[in-house]
């Protein structure tokens, strides 16, 4: 099984935030053989920029962060249509429909990837 670097949007209680692009905090985690081996939380404040940024700035900000972190997969409940079509062209797998404990969801998602 390949190693992966996964981004998951977080709520303060460690559950998955309902929308990637509106998260305040995300975790960047490294997964090896289906197990999370590293977990770093980042305050991204996308919740404060979503819908208020100058048109065309919010999505590039999210993409730049994901690329800077060398993310290979996103695990989330919901990812907007634009990002669902853009991220795979950048080599980032998108897995949606996840909820509950973020760490468990990441491990479950990568096992089926």
C-alpha cells in the first residue's frame, strides 16, 4: 500500500467539518499501510474567506495550501463541484461523504482507495 498525505477538515471536537472550503482548521496527516502515522493541525481560516474574498481568490488559496503540504488525498464530507473537478487534475484524490471522527474516517477512506 502506498504512503499518502491526506487533508481532512476539522471541527474543534475532532470530527470532520462538513465542508472542506469552509473549514477553520484542517489536519494534514501521513498514512502508511492504512494507519495514520503523523497528524498536524493547521489553522487555515477558510471559513472567514469563503464567499468574501475577491472572486477567484478563495479556491487558489485552498489549492496552494494543499500543494504546499504535498497532499495526495482529501477526505471530507463535502467538497464543492469546482474543487471536485480541479483537485484530481492536480493528482489529489477526493473522497467525500465522510463524517464522525476524522482520524477514523481517514483510515477507513484510504483502505478503500
